[in-house]
């Protein structure tokens, strides 16, 4: 009888390997759901954004950026057209207000400049008239001196008297026509001239100079005799002094008006430059800005097109 001895079994060291568990149907569905969500959130690259067929957030953002860019282009084009960086209070309220104040100041100074110009012209006409009167008086004095000589025959005396009278009549004509803008500073009825010199209402006063023959006390002078001629010489000499003083005063007033007019002109230039520095546009910079914005606009249109097509990617999730 045979004894069957079982073969010794091989003992393995370590733990027994476990077979991998088969995935359940529920876990497989959750994995697919996560994959679909990941596919949706990668539509915009680095930024995670859920794609919705009802609300396209990406399209709205792209449209907002495109609208901002279009407004920037319109603003730059307006600046190039007007030459102004600040066209209204919306652009820069504080700067616009300051510029408007300066513009008002410039307008006021413009009125002052006009007043000074009119005043200067009025005084200059009076100076021309007074100069003519002075020249006529010089001729009259020469005639009077000649007529004051003793032993002058009657015919010569009469001729000198006639010339003297003619020169005096010429003074009447000159004084009567020394008028500018309705103002005559050398006639008998003339009054002082007040010229606006500053925007706060300050004035420069130009005194009238009465240079008519009555005011000069030569209206009765005659050369019909040597003694009368001698008296006329003295009267004419006093009249010449009076006219010379008037010329000095008128010349001083004219110079004062000229200086003030020059100052206001320079002041207007400074104020205009200040306004320009505040509100004028840098045309070269604005032109470059328009070109850059137009390029951005083209890119914005492309971005909007891409954003509008993004929801179509969800169709891939429903394809077999």
C-alpha cells in the first residue's frame, strides 16, 4: 500500500496583492461630469469662466472695451479738429473753469484796448491841430513884428493886416476840424476826455486845451497901425506860450495812453498763452493716439467676434 504524502506548499512572503476594484457606475458619471465642466471653464484660457447660452459675459466685456475705445477715438478726433484738449467742462472741470475765467479777462481787456486806441487817436488829432495852430501863430507873429515898424507905408500896412487876418481865420478852421469820434479837445466848448485804462474801471483823464482865437485872446488883434501891431505881437507871443503848454500836456497824455495800450497788448498775449497751455491739444500726440486706438479698435472687433462664437463650443459637449 502506497502512502501518498502531499507536496509541501510554497509560502510567499509579504501581503497578497489586491485586485483593483471595478469602478462603479456612479463614479464614472461623476468623472465625465467633471471633464465637461473643465472643458467649459477652459474656453477663456487662463481665466475660468462659465459659458452660458443665455448670458455671454465674454461678449459683453468685449463690447464694453470696444465702446470705450470708440469713445476715446471720438475724443481724440475732436481734439484734433478743435485744437483743444479741454473742449468743455466734461473733459476737465477745474481747468475749463479757469480757462473760462481767463477768457473773460481777455474779453474785458479787449474792451480796454479799444478804449485806449480811441483815446490815443483823439489825442493825436488834437496834437496835430495844436501843432497847426502853433505854426499859424508863428506866421502871425512874424507879420505883426513886420507891421509894428514905424514908417511903413499904408499899402504895406494894409497888406500885412489882411494876411494876419487870413491866418487867424485859418486857426478857426483848424480848431473846428480837430475832431475825432465826436470829441474835440482844442475847441472852446471842449471838456476833458476820460479813457478806460483797466478792466476794473480806472480811467486816464486828458484835459482839454482851448486853443480857439477867443481863448487865446487874439480875436481882436489887428495890424492896421504900428502901435496896434506892437500890441498884437505881445498877444501872439502869449498865445504861442499857451499853445506850447497845451502841446506838452497833450503829448504827455498821448504817451501815457500809448504805454498803457502796449501793456494791455502784452497782458492779453500772456493770458492767451496761459489759456493755450491749459486747454490746447498736442496735435502730434493726438494723431499718434488716434492711430493706436484704431489698431485697438480692429483688435476689439476681432475679440468681440471670438467672444460671440464662444457659446458654440458648448455644442461639442453634446456631440456623440
